[in-house]
């Protein structure tokens, strides 16, 4: 839904997905959306309507597909909601959750180094979409 890799056809599909799903994510307080279509890694801020919002008031979108890192060599477009991008290393997502928040990490291999960390609090009460 939110990806900044420079493939116009996928941006069109993502826009249609946002138009049809983002209100539902907001209504049902979806904190985290994971996908893996691209062979890269990308994370966003908490997003609502294409804008970064306070943590707990939008959905964080993460693409985790680095197992095929050499299959999608595209560059990235510059969007304010895109917080971290990586297309040249293998890695995996690690998530810990408790009653108050989720702690999300992207770990590159074989180095086993944490490249990205996201803290996602409980969804805050909100107005209508």
C-alpha cells in the first residue's frame, strides 16, 4: 500500500489499495501492516491519509522481502512517510509485543545487525476517518 520504490504501476495499485483499505485500517485500529511484494525493506512513520501522524494514530507500513534482494534493483522516490529503505542486504523482521506496544526490528544477515527499530504504541482513541 505504501512503498516508495520507483515503479509507477505499483504506485497505481497501492493508491487503489489505500482508497479501499485505509479507512478500514483506521476504523479497526490496525497498528502494523506487513507485506513482502518487493525484494527489499522499507518502513514508514505512522501514516494516515498519506501524512505522518503521531504514533498510535495511524498504521505503520513495512515491506520485508529482502530474501530476493537482487531481483528488484529499483531506486526509491522521496516521500515524507518513508522512514527507512534498504535494497542491498538480506534480512528478516523480528517483533516483540506486550500489552502496551510492539517493538519491531529489521535485522540484516549474516552480520546480525539491527538496521531499523520501530516502537508502535497501542492505538489511541480517534475521531472518525
